[in-house]
C-alpha cells in the first residue's frame, strides 16, 4: 500500500525511517510542507500517487479540506495523552512547575494528562493560533514568549515546529507537542487495516437502528416516557450531527438514515460505535444498535433491524452490521466490520459516482469517453480537450488536476508549438469503459 505522509518538513526525516522499518511491505510517500498554507498547492494533481494520506495534525487537515477537494482517502494522526505525558515528564525533570501556556486548544487532553502526572495545583493558559503563514507563526511565538517572560507561565507547549524552533532560538522554555511514534504507528496500522476491509465502492443506503432498554424497571408507562426524554434528545442530536434523518417507529425503535461517509466517520472507519456507550453514560439507558446496508432504503432498514435484534439477543454491548449481501459482522474494539459491497456499476452510474467523489460532472466524463471513441485515441493536449469540450483552457487545466488526483488521467509529456510560446501538456485519459 502507498501511504502519503503529510507533515512539516522539519520532522519528516525523523518519522519516515521509523515507519519504513515498522511497515516494510508498505511504501511511504513524503508530502512535507514548509507551512500549512502550502499543502493544497503541494497536493494538487498528486493525490493519485498514494492510496491514502495521513495528516500529522488536525489543523493541517482541516485547512486542506477547506481549500481543496480531497479525492483520496485521508486519515488523521491524533495526539494522545502519551505525547503530552512525555513533555510533562521532561518539564518536571528540568525543574519546571506545572504552569503552562499553550497554543493547543484541546484542554481535555491537558486535563487528563495533568491529572495523571501532576495531581498538585496546576495552571493552564490556552491561546488561539492561526498557523497559516510564517508571519502568523512568528506572532504565535511572540505571544507565547511574552506570557512566559511575564511570569504568567513557566514554559510553553506548541503544536507547531516552527514556533518551537523560534522559542528555543531565543531561549524561551518550550516543548513541541506532536503525536508520539506510538500514536503514529497505531494510525498507520488502522489505516492499512481499514483499507484492506473497505471496498472501492461506497454506494447504497446506510441505516442505523437503535432500541433502548430502561435499566430501571417501572410499570408506569408515563414515567418511563418522561425518563426517556433526555435519551430521545440525545439520539436526535446524534442524528443531526451526522446529517441523518431520524424516524421514531411505533415500537420504539429509532431509524437513522445517514450518508455513508458520515456513518463511516462516526464509526471510526467501521471499527467501533462510541455512541452506544455514550448514550448509556449520559442517559442511563442500555441500547441495542444495528447498522444495515442495502441497495435501497427498504433493504437497508430491514438489515439494520435484523442486526439490532442480534445485538439485543446477545446482550454483549456490541453493535452488529449486516451488509447488502446479508452477511452479519460484529463490531467491537478488536474486530472490524465490513461495509457493503456493490455490484459493478453501469458506465453512467459509475461516472455519477466518480463525479460525486472527485468534483467533476458526469456529463463531462461521459463526453470525454465519447471523444476517446470518436478520435480512436486516448492522448490529447490540454488545449485539444478544451476545444473538444467547449471549456476555457484555464478551467480545463483545473479539471485535469482533479482528474489526476482521481486517477482518471495522467500526464505523458509536453507538446511544443512551431511558433513558440508555452508548451501544452499531453494528457492520457483513463476513463474508458474497460477501466
């Protein structure tokens, strides 16, 4: 598997050798950047060079998602308390008290780590940061240094290597908070496992069925309903958060019709569903949950109902999934559930799916396929494609970048005009029906 590793230039040489040693069968492609704002330009037209991308940092991923269309699968390497605990141990050994200023806004990460490492009184100052250019990073560094110099904090913790380098150069006590090597290894392992279990097509309908059992036995139906109100609100909020439609049936079952990608995300790529445990913790209700897939809403709903009943019968706090093929899979911390497989699409359906994924209209993909058939060739200059489709050359070049990311075309070289001027790119289209 080819994995694109998106991280700051300064740390790539420390991490990639470790990953190549731990995962010798896989290939790691360096996608290093000088500043976060440079990531979209670096990735543009190159997403097809990797099967999936790992982002070292939530800020980098969110900025990239706002600026460009990510056609390849992407994963985030989360910072855990392990990385922060290492910093706190070093700080304590250096004689610093737990008076900290940080540009990391994940206060819960600090609170958990500090409770484990420093039960005595602590002080934490958090400040927002905007790490999208060298100028903004220098501003972040100045503010962190000012707080330490004024005696409001003993040391700084930053999420950005450039800020850390500035602080260290000027003598400000500082530590760089990056995911630990163990965090990175776990993220790669999960990515590889998920990629092996996830089919190429993510079509069909997805339904989550939830049924609640009140742990307190009470024959008063009205009192039961009053007790269930917080749980109802929690379920509806959950459905809204994943952009799903929630239906409450007469028998008490909730059916949440959700987009496949949203359900994939909330189940952490079909590895677990924290929602069930959270519902019990927050409301006191035990829930049985099942996920169903189908080629239409009725099939998906039927499969979700069946999976939910299996979960209720086994009473093991697991979620069950039944795919479009009717196969049952248990979902727990140590096993993965397999999303549904879909029959091979007809050309029109396949182009519509590609268009939704890669941001290119199905009409244009169909037109390009016909051009290949009519011209009896697959290689064209970008100007020829613009002329054939009636699109301006500038717009055509942007579309070509998206298609390269999707693996729908590739650059074969450049063609020079006899009259001079800038050369035209020679593009080979890869969207014939036999693809």
